[in-house]
C-alpha cells in the first residue's frame, strides 16, 4: 500500500484486542454522554412536543461535535509525534534509514500507521452522530460536514506532529512545540475573527484556516446554507485548506527526513566512538590520548554551562552536587538547547493571552453585555484557561520525558550500581522539572497578579486561583514521573500521562457544557452524571494504579471524578471556598498517593530488591 511500515501496522492492528476495546469504549462513552444529557433534560424540565426534542438534538450536537474535534486533534497530533519520537529515542530510526525504504514510504508509513486508530474513531462515531437526527434539529448535511472537518483536522494535526518529531531530536521539544503550535494557530484565527468586521476578508480568512470556524458553521448553519455545498462554505474551505497543509507538511518531511536524521548529536557521538577506536588501533602518546579525551569531555552536554544567552565550555570539571540527579536537571542542557524555541513560543502565547485579557477587562469595564456561555464564566477565563492548560500540559510532558529519556537511553540501568536513594531520584526529577519549566509557572503567576491589579478578580479569588494552580502544577508533575516509572514503553507512558491531563480538562468542560445547556439546577445532577463519573474513576485507576496497585491510588482515583464534579457544582452556586478546598485536598492527596509508591517501590521496580518468589 504505502510501504512496508504502514502495511505491517495495517495487518497487525486488527489482531490486537485494544483495537476493538478503544472503539467500543469510545462509542460507549458518546452514548453515555447522550443518555446523561437526556436524563438531565427529562429530570429537570418537561418535554412536551417535538420542538423540545429538536432543541435537545440540536444542543447536544453542538456539544458533541466540538468535543470530538478537540479529542481527535489531540490523539492525532500526539500519537503521530510519539510514534516517531519513540523510534528516535530507541535509535531504531537509524536502522530504518539504512533499509531500502524511500523517504515517502518512511514518512507516510509512520504517519498513517499512527493515524489508523484516530481515523477509525471518526468513522466509528458516524452512527452516533446520525442517531442524533432522530431527535430532530440536525440534518444529514450537518453530520456530513462535521465528519469531513473532523477527518481533515485529524490528518493535518497528525502531519504536524509527525513533521516536528522528524525535525527535533528530543521528545519533549516535539510535544511542546506541537502543543503550542496548535493552540497558537487556533487562538490567532479566533482573535482575527473576533476583531474583524462582520462578513469581512478577515472573517473569510478565518473560515478557511480555523477548524473551530468550520465546525461552528456546520453545527449552527446560517439561513439558506443548510443544504448548499460551495467553496464559500466554511466546512469546505477548511477541508481544502487542511488537504493543502497536509500535503505541504508531508512534502517538507519527505524532503528533509535524511537531512534531519541522524541528528548532529548522534553524529557527534559517532565521531567520539571513532576517536576511541583510533586510540585502540594506534600507539598514541599519553599527551595525545589526554587531548582526545578532553575534547570528547568538553563536547559532552554535562560539560556545558550557561553564561548569559551563550554557552561556554568550562576548562575544568565542575563539582557535582550531593544530589546528582537534581544537578543534571538544573546545571546542564539535559533536554537540548532548542528548548529555547519552546520558551519563545510560550512567551508568544502569553502575549496573546494578555491581549485577550485586556479586551475582556475593557468590555467588563464598559459594560458590554455577555451572552451564551460567556455569561456563566468570569470574563478572564476565556483568555487564561487555555494558557493554564497549555502550561500544565508542557510541565507534564517534561516530567514524563525526564523518565522515559533515561529509560530509552538505558541510563536507568546505571542506578542499579549507584547509591542514589529513591527519594533523591524522585525529588531530583520533580524539582528539576519545575526549574526547567519555571517560565510556565512564573508567567501565569504574574498574569494572575496583573488580573488582581486591574480589578478582574478580588483578593479572595486570587488566593483561590493561586492555591488551585499550585496544587495542579505539583499534580501534573508527579503524574508524569509516576507514569514514566510504571510504563516500560515510552509511547504508553507519554500517552497515559498527557492523556490523563487532557481528559480531566475535557471532562470538566463537558460537564460544564451539559449542565449549562440542559438545566439550571446544579445541586441535583449527581444521579444523571453517575455513569459518566464512575467511568472516569475506572479509567483513572486502570491508567494510574493497575500496574502498581495501592490502597491510596485506588481511593484517590475513585474519589477524584466525584470531587471534581462537586467542585464544579460548588463553583456554579458560588461556593468558591468549597470548590478551592475540594480541588486542593483531592488533587493533593492524589499527588501524595503517586509519590509514595514511586519512592517506596522504587527499588523493586528497578530490580534492586527481589522478593522470595523472584
């Protein structure tokens, strides 16, 4: 088909049980969400006629379509990026380059192999989307547009993640740049659409380039456009744009794959190995051997230290701290020098968030009316929530990669012959990750202070925000370390860790959307959401505690969805102190529940200690 890489995955995927489990769980979750929404509507309101049914179908369709779009963009982008990065981490990408595979077979084979599952989920959701038509309020053309837009967005997101993974050497750089690029792209065109006059050229440009605009036009069609298929239709516009971007990204990757790989780091390592081989083959003087060894040591990453914006080679070896793990995380470029690109891109996102925040505060000061969902949330939430989410995802990505990189480089095996204690390793990684991602911690704090000064939030709300953000930062950091230690496969560890953060956020947004759309009574909605919450508890336990079970992880994963739901309802009835306390207690307890096995069971996990059965 498209080469042996894709051919092997296409033949092997149907033989794996998880191939069917994923589709079954995905469709079941959509049906549970539909049933939950119907129970809320029927339990809090009176359904009298076909018009009420049609309004339910239209409203639920407006919730489900964007939810599926966000989910599949995430799965496609990070799935494709992780698939290629895993080859690089294990150095098998070099073996693929040595085969007779052409550039096209290598790039497209890896991309389409990673996208098989997400694309099959798109098709699996079609019966659910079509069943919404039975309620009324949704046409077949709307369903077709949503499927086309979702399919196109999945392809372009996967191509973006694959191209970045082939370009960058470090997995953390790939995941971070992919996240920031997607968020910046969506935020940029949404800002352009919001600032442009009605029916202007900027609106047309945003319709072409933004999947959000395309999906919005599909779920809320304008009069006279319900059945028309034309090049002025935002759904068709974005689909054509996505096809062009997919072709462009893959063309760049195909042309550059052998230029980018193997990277300069690999070539430098090979040169050092050649120098060692020359020493063994030739009779060199002690001075020549010392000179070659010093050159090799000077080029190693641990011999670099920061001096302003430049790096200089220290002529003498530096003194390592008592905790060598923490020293390496802080004093070396352990995650590559191109991490500066991530910081610059994040800084750009902070500027966009500040612009959006200023606009929201100005509208609030001028008394501009707010309608729809924006009337429920605080004015600053629209700008700050995406920024906080991206910060948490980047911190989590670095945390899980700090472990998987060591495992793939076989550096964790060296711990078996060292005297590094479990506490030194775990806390060294934790504090090291927080130091490397300090911009993602400090800048949101400064923006929160700016929000307080501008009057967008009172001092009590600022304390709640600061407390909740601090707890979540430690939670996502420990979650990354926990998944990295418990999953031998880097791809599985990255998927579970980042997926847990993303799905928690997506679950919160889904609950909020359903509550607002179908009922105003937030105190009596536990029963309809019970299946949804129990499913989240089971999923969290399977992801976090199944491989390393403990009573603390069991109870934390069981209570976390219930506590999160309680925090949401407390927020809506303006019990903000209760909401902040619940979030702090349950997420703090879950952090400790993951930390204790990481420290106490570290020796067993690494093979230092064996049981009698072993």
